[in-house]
C-alpha cells in the first residue's frame, strides 16, 4: 500500500486536498468519487516518490481530444438507439484505434461490472476525463439525460479543439517571423560581419563607432558561441521548469494575455471557452457555484482560472454573478451587460452562449487581420536591422571613398 496526495473538487465547488493510502491511483479515485468529490490530481506523496530511483513517466500513447470527441459522439448515437451501455462500451472498445483508449474503456467496463456508476468509473481515469467532463456525466446520471449530455459534451469538445487550434494559428505566424529574424542575426554575426571585418582591418583606418560595435559583438559570438548555445539551452530548461511551477505558470499565463496583438486573441479565445463551458454546465442543471468551480478547470490559463475561482467565491458569499464578473476585470462592458440581462431574465445560459459565440467571431476576425496588424511592426524591426547593418558596413566604405577622392 502506497500513499497518494490528491486534489479534488467537492460538491460545493471548494478545493479539497489530502493524502490517502491505497494500492493504486485508481483506488484513490474510487475513494474520492465515493465521497461525492471529483478527483483533479492524484500523485504519489513526497515520501513515496523519494523511495524510487526513477520517476514514473509515461511515453506510450495517450487519450487525445479526438478520442474523447469520438467517444462522446458514438455514445450519444448508441444510447439514443437504445443500445445498453455495457454493449455500447464493448463496441467502442473494439473499434477504437488508440491502445490507450482501449485500455480505458476496458477498465471502465470492468468498473461498471463491479457495480459502480459510469461517472465513478470514468473518474478512475482523471488524465483522460477532465473534472468538467465528469461533472456533466454525473448530472446526466442524476437527471436521466445521459444521451443528451454526451451530445452536449461532443459539441463542447469540438468547440474546445477549434478554439485551441485558433490560438495556435494566432501564435504560429509571429513565432515563425521572430525565429527567422533570430536565425538571420546569428548567420550575419557568424559569417557575414567577420568577412567584412577582415577587409576593414586591412584599411588601417579608425572605424566608426557603429562598425566597431558590430564587429565586437560578432567576435564575441564567434568565440563564445558555445557558451551562448549552452545559455540558450539552459534558459529553455529553466523556463520550462519555472512554467511547470504553480507560481510560474500563473505569472506566465497572465503575461501571455498582455502580449501585443496576439495577447488579445488568446484572451478572447480563452474567455470564449470559459463562457461556453459555464453555459453548458448551467444548461445541464449544475448549480452556479459548482459550475464555476468545474469550469475553472476547463480553461488552460491559470490566470483566467483564478478569476473564475474568485467569481465562485463571490457567489458563495451571496454576491451576484455580475458583480463578481465586474470585480475580476477581464470581461468587456458588453459582456457584463449581457450577464446582467441573463441574470434578470433567468436565461443566463443563453446569454453566456451568445458571449461565447461573440468571442469566437472576434477571434476569427482577429486571425484574418493578424498579418495586417503584424506587418507594420515587422517592417519597423526589419528596417532597424537593415539600418544598423548599413551604417556598420557601409560607413567605413563611405569614409574611405571620400579620402580617396581628396
């Protein structure tokens, strides 16, 4: 028996942490689910982890978003057709092409055979099924609308994947341009400027300040390229380690939203996912407090998740959703107005759905005009680079030309 540290979400939405002794992480998930909580994270306790020489790493196939999309869609179709859930899971297990998904479905079937509910069986695999997914399944079991919940989850996952791809598309072009400029700077300093430096040294004349700076920086890169490369690799690993920490991830996610041009696209895409998730939870009958708690787990941004948790805490204290949304400071006045109308009319889920669609359209528009917004900035940077190179390379030639004319 080993000890496992866990994080779980209680029925009221509050975060619960603790340590349980069990034979496996699946057994811990069973115990947490049996207590009416949703497991968020299960890991070996620090004392147990130190007892092993090597960490437990999984390099095999994993359950992907597309697997969950197919699972949700097919479960909706099979349950709507009246197929028993055990038979449906058996058919999906046979047709699945992902070994990880096959294993998960096999263990879910075995868990159902032992008398557990579907939500509890799925909770045994927290890496495959998110807390939001598990909450929706639990609601479907309680309301008898499981097939409808699977359909809503399918559309939700499809929307999540679409917005994730939109964000990647928004960042791909700026990252490519910045990388190309960095490569160009390295090539110029390692190969181009040293060739000019040999010519300039043969002149025996005093070089302009800009030229001396370029040659000095180039010589530094030529002689210390290995140190710069080691520092770059070390910086990458240090950055990844910092981002992996809770505080680092929070600060990095908050800073990403402030990046010029790309930051507003990431923010709108994140808020679209948040509004869509919250609308789905409320429409499925999840209480507002719990809905905000599980929705915070669906956004892949710690800062926005923290804002959602602040909203949940405010609602728990008896404040309105509008007031808590205004306090976090990430929503636009138009969105706050729609939330106010939703609370007054009792159609908050519909208003949040409209908010998600509005943000989605804004993201699509921003992506279409992204190149037009970035081009002026790139032109300025390229112009500065060309100016520096021109002054450094051609000023000595210009001075020598004037001397030769005299």
